[in-house]
C-alpha cells in the first residue's frame, strides 16, 4: 500500500478536505474506535471533521429541537443526533446535501456535500424545508498543524473518498466496514498491530 501524499518526504501536504478517515483497530483512543470521520476542512493550519457513524445515545432530534425552542412540524422521532467528536460538544453541525444553503453560513465540503452550523438549518429541517439528505452532529474532531499528518504516518487512519451514500443512507453500524470496502479492505483482515510495507 502506498503512503498518502501528505506523508511522503519532501512532498507538499495533500489536503484531504471531503475525504473520510477510517479508524484503524488499536488506535488507542476509545472515542474513535471504529470511527468514520468526514474531513470538512484540512489545511496547513490543521483539520476539522465530523464522525458520521456514532449516534449520541442520550439525545434525539425532537429533544434537541425542544431544547433550542424550535417548534417542529416534521416527524423527526427516528432521527438521531450524532457524536461528531470530542471537541466543543455543545456546538452543532449539520452535514447535508447540496440542495440547501444559507447565505454566508454554509461551507461547501465537496460539490455535493455541504455543512451548515447555524440554527436556521435546524428550523428549516423542523418544518420540512431543509435539505433532502442531512445528518446532525454535536461536537467535532480537530487536529492542530501537522497532527493529522503524524497520525497518518503512524497508521492510525486509512483514507477513502467521501460518500453521501455512506453518510446518509447506511445504518451507523455498517459504515465502518462499508468505508473499508471502498478500499478493498476486509475488516477481518485488519490487525491491531498495523504493520509497515
């Protein structure tokens, strides 16, 4: 397996915005066990991403909207709130399809995947006027300058292309293995030792 561009000596760092990180077994941080993280931003200053496969077991969408005093007419009882990562757990983010945007508050992650972090997207979702596909997350995963690159060199993560289907259509329990499958890797074949070629 070749090293990611970001880890080759002398190469300019390859920015991974819009790609997904797949946690390797034995990473050592239980918060990221079997995590799939969409990188929403990656630059020389660091990286920010959202875990897309871990639901917040203590909170669902109706409860969150009620806490924010947002009246909802849409039935969101089956929609979870996700654990986006361990940083700023009170901060909310909505990953969504590109058919929705707000003035100056929506970040284009990829051409068909956007992120909005303002209350108006939740109000629109609550009234059935939001994006056609969406996922709500509280908290995020963050890396300082060079930190993610170092973790990639230590084989903590595999990198695959971002996928709206994987984020929005699959059950959380299937996303880690599905992300591995996009790379042709079987989950059973992974060792927690993480060898080097």
